[in-house]
C-alpha cells in the first residue's frame, strides 16, 4: 500500500490513535485521515483531522466530500465502540438488567453508526485496485462461540455489526471485486473500554494499544478478496459467526 490513502474513524480512542501512529511510522501512506467527534491536531504533515460523528449523516457526508476531492481511499478502519459508560451503561449480567434505552444506545454506536459509515465512506474505496475496509468488532459478538451468555446488548450489537459487514462485502464485490470488507476482533486491549474488566484478564492476554494496532495492520496485509465478509481475530484466525 505504498503511497496510499487511509481513513481511521475513532482516532481519539486508544486503538484508533495507535493505528494513526503506526500508519505514519510505516511510511506507506501519503495521506491519513483521522476522523473523530472531537478532532485534534496531529503533528505530522500526512495526517488530516476530520470531524466525524458516526451517528450524524451530515458530518459523514461532509467528510466524504473532503476525502473525495483528494481521490479514492485504499484503507478504512472503523475503530469505534461502546461497552460501558459510567453508571449509566454497563454490560448486563442477567435478563432483569435489560433496559430499552441502554440497548438502543449500544446498538446505535456499535451497529447503526458503522452502517452509516459504510453508506458514506465505502463508495470512496478505489475500484481498480486492492482496497480494504475493517470494522472493529468483538469476539463476544460470535453467536457460535457464545458459551457464557450475559452482556446481551454488547454481544447482540456486535453480532449485528458482523452481519452488516457480510452485507457490505457482498454489495461491494459487485463493482469492486478486489475490495475486502471484514470484521476484526482486536484482542483485549488496555484502553478505557476494557479497564473495568481487566482484573479477570491474564497479563499475557491484555495487549497494549500499539500491539493491537500492529496486529490489526498485519492481518490487513494478509487478507485476500476471498476473505471479504469474514470475521477475524487479531492473529488472523477466522472467528465463527
């Protein structure tokens, strides 16, 4: 992907910021767009900050217009997600904890937002060369791999994202046979998203954001068009839907 163009949405998060740093350090991209609800300055000439709220069609459309003026995209990574927030949103341990408003917000961020990103951004992928779009998911979104239950809203919203990714891949393949759209589990990463649950995680299973970003980019390099629509782990192994 030397001399290519990339977009990372969720660049203000731990994984998103690490991805920007890794893409810059690689020297393979001459333009990197850093999309976030509250954009900040990146002290590198190849990084352009964009205001992107994944639940706001207007900001996504404007970001799309700005990117399109420069050309096509070769890589898109959507690194957004919601698992908990203060005392308002927590993963459910049992059915009686289900709350409609919480479920709606979790689904909005984890499923609907990425779908709106796909609507505005996937058409910007180059059609005549290899192009990749990655949506960060979670292993707990695997229905086949669910042995514990609980975390109902988060599990279901990520399962919905995985289903959407398969739909995106099928549609994109009609006009862009070399494009790859996939869901990717980044591992358990030492970020605010996982912080309340780290006590139960073995040290060797808790990754730094930089390690996760490096793994994500390594998997991206390995993916082929036949992998489009799939769900993969940080180490490149397929995860069952």
